[in-house]
């Protein structure tokens, strides 16, 4: 059995052996994991032991943002071979479900998602994964960037749901990792300019270094005031709510232009109030995002083409032996950190 990072229970991590790798089937590939990113959901399971109805009731391997190398292929796999550098889409839907047939497999009720109880994640030396959800990385894309495809795919899903028109002005509320990914996806999707608002100036400095992005520190100026000033009082064409904060959600009608779009990306911990009349008065279109569907290949193509550079968002890379320290740092939520990654040892 392989040494893995195991969440034993709320607040308790251990590096130990656990039987977490299933048998290889005809349509699977076996992958030696190289790089794994720490996601906010991983941290939440560590600190709270649950997310909504998903409760950690038995030891679980963490991690779902990963890249690696194919070391074995099932007999029916034709598009992948041993030695391929890949990244893996962590959600495995039921291909026969109504959601999958509609192309919205991300909301398949029976989807099996890495590091979501009781499914083990990928902070382990080897995983077995469906070849259909395993993607080759171009030579120009590193393992570290490959492990960033998963969170970037959420930004891609948000940009797609927004139906961006070339030249749109967008606002992203919240400069966490997903807010930053969404801002970059919105730019790649055709926005002329993207504003990003947050309380943490170090995070704003990181995302504000990208051309085409302007930042708003809401400690100094409200997002509504800044957007009104920038658009002559008209408002943003698209507003991406990525903070999950109740005040930000309540204030959405003041940010978007009449007939504009609001995309809800951030997930509040508890139900929050919504100004429905404010939304109606501008006939704002409301879209919601849950993970992603059919975005991995597009995300990889953008990264490989140099249209999106995610490397500046990787704040630290720690060896697997220091995984617990890496998680403890993620729990700190430093203003200067965006994405912390763990590098697995090569066998």
C-alpha cells in the first residue's frame, strides 16, 4: 500500500499507507502523480470535517487538482500511452445519466469526485482514472500548470456561462484563487477589461499585475462607486461573484448594467439575502456555476497557446513529505498566498 496524505478525521492529517488505488479496468489508465494543488475544499474538510451534506466519516485521501505521468493503460484505451504527461479531471459522472446525456455531467447527482466523502483523492503516489477524463499536457505546459487546470476550469465555466461579448467590461468580486482564475478566463473570453475587487491588497497586487486587469480595494472605495466611475454610471456588462460573501451578493444589482449578467461562482456557507427587486429592475440575467463540464481541453489549449499564464499564481511548492505543513499553511490563508502545491516524489 502507498504512502498517502490521509484526513483521519476533522483536524487530523497523517502521512501513512492506505489502500486507495482501485484495479485497472479496460477503459482506465494508471497514473504516477507528480503535482497536486491544495484547494479550499480540501482545507475545509481538514478544518470542519464536512462541506454541506458531505461528511468525513472515515479516513479519506485528500487532493483533486493533479497532474502526472501515465504508467499503464487499459486494453481499450487508444488515445493515451505509457509516458504521456497528463492532468486529470477529478469528477467521474455516470455516462448513462440524464445529466451526462444533456452535456451537463457536472451536475450529475451520481458523480464521483476525488476527495469528496467517501471518495479518496489523489495525494497518493498512484491513481487509476478513466481515460476519458485524462488529458495529455503539451510539452510547453509543466506539471505545475497541469495541476492548475482544475481550478482554471471553474473560471472557464464561469466565463462560458456569462456569454461574454467581445469588448465587455467585467467585474469580479473576490480575489481568491477562483476569483483570479475567473478574471483571467474572462479576459481570454473576450473582455476588454476586468476589474477585481477585494479587501486584501496583496492579492489585488498579484492579479493586478496582469495586463487588462484593474483592481478595487473595497476598504478604500466601494465596488459600486469604482465601477460607476469607470463606466460613466452604466455598470459592468458582466459581474462574477466569487467571494460567497453575503454583502457582496446583496449588492450585486448596483454593480451590473441594465440588461447585464450576474454569474454566481462563490459558494456561501449559509443561505444569504438577495435583492430580487434590484435584479428585476435591471432585468439582470442570473447564471450559476457548479464545477465545470467540457472545459479541460479548452483550458489546456489556452495555457499552451500562451493566452493565459497561471504560473504567477503558484505561491509555493512543498515536497510530499511536508504535506501536513503545506495544509497548515493553507489554513493560515495568508494574503500573499494564492495556490500552494505539493510535489510528489518520483518513483
